[in-house]
C-alpha cells in the first residue's frame, strides 16, 4: 500500500481544495490498490439491514485504509463513512471544518458477485460546500476527479454536453426499488409505467457514484434516486456540476435547508437542460412523502 505520509511542513491547508483533492486521491488509490490485490472469486458477504443491503469485510478494511490516510494527510478532518459512521473533526469553526464523505466500496453487491462495477468514492467539503471529489473504479481503471481544475477522467477534462431529450435519453436509476415499493407501491408502480413509456431506456448500475460519474462523462443522460446517503453522492454531485451538468434535490422528510449532498432524493442531468418527466416524477415522490409524514 502506498504511504500517505507527508512532512509536517507539507501538510495540506484545510482551506486549499487542491490539497484536499490530492488527499482524497491518495486515499482512494490506497484502497483501490488493496482491492486489486484481492481474489474476488469468493467474497464473503453479510446482510447489513437486509439481503438487499450487504457488507463485506473488505468494505470495512477499505474504509480503515481511507480513514488512516485522510487523518494522516489532513489532521483534524471530520469523516463521514458508510461503515464507520461519523468521526468527529477538531475544528471549532463549523464553516471551516473539512469533512470527507467516504464510501469505501460503492456497489458492494456487484463487488461481492465478482462484477467490475464498483468504486471507491470520496468527497470533500469545507463547511457545507463541496470542493473536491474522487471516484476510483479499481478494475475498470477509471479515476474521475473534481476540484479546482474541473471535472476530469484519468487526467483529461470532461467536456460539457447537452442533456438529450427524454425519448432519446439513457437514464440510470434503480427506482422503484425494494424500499420505494415498500413505502408506496401504488405510486411507485405508476411512476415506473410512466418512466418506461417516456424515457428512451432505463438501466441500473448498482452504484450511485458510478452512475453520477458516467452522467458527468456524458455516457448517460441522467441519473436519479429517491433515497441516498451523503457518502454515495458527495463526490459525484461535484463531478456532475463541474462537467456542466445540473442537479435538483428534494429533502424527503428531512430539513429543507440541508445542503444538496445531505438531501435524500435527486435527479442529475448531463447538461443544464432538464428531463421534465424525471423532475415531475420526483416532485410527486416528495409530495407523497410529505402527505404520509
């Protein structure tokens, strides 16, 4: 594993997005190297909340690798991770607190099955503003970055692209999934019929971070999910916006003033143009949630 050690006089400034991007990149690379060294033909898995929400020992090992690397490079940072929860920072000024949002293996079901569609995702914020992000696909060799130099794939800038019309768009989403059907089966099935009828095609990759990255790259027109966590989307949200895309979010039953990456529902499009049917469907999901609350 590559060492993340830096001399004390080279520790990155907590107000320097470029340094935070490099810290995230180093940490993601260390986790990716660990993953590439595994025999993925027989990965043990455990149910976390259900058979649809699993974890492996390697998720936890990768998060510890990432946390150790980030803490060494950015002392005092706050870390919000999928497996370890929140690790508090040491800055008294909330507006200057550096937070890393860490998903050590996004797409764990794919990973455990031996598929290559999974990634390491790390987003960085100063206060509530996202400033850097890395999405590293260890097997596919794709490293997406977002920071002061814009959105990039393996170092090459991602060019802005227009959003395709609904009838021509490939949309990445697993909606309606098990949770949505359990909450509101009638509404979710009606949404499914409408999306199937009005969109060009719908696919699910099993990783919100990869779906956002591929939308940023222009390989899909949009991605949308009704229930998500900050560690899944922080890096991807910044990537989409820096690539010229647009994101709309909804608060669910949470606080309306929460930053976008801490709101549970979103529709992200490749360009500034929106796909109306997606926004309308997700607006409807929000209204039904409010009515049930």
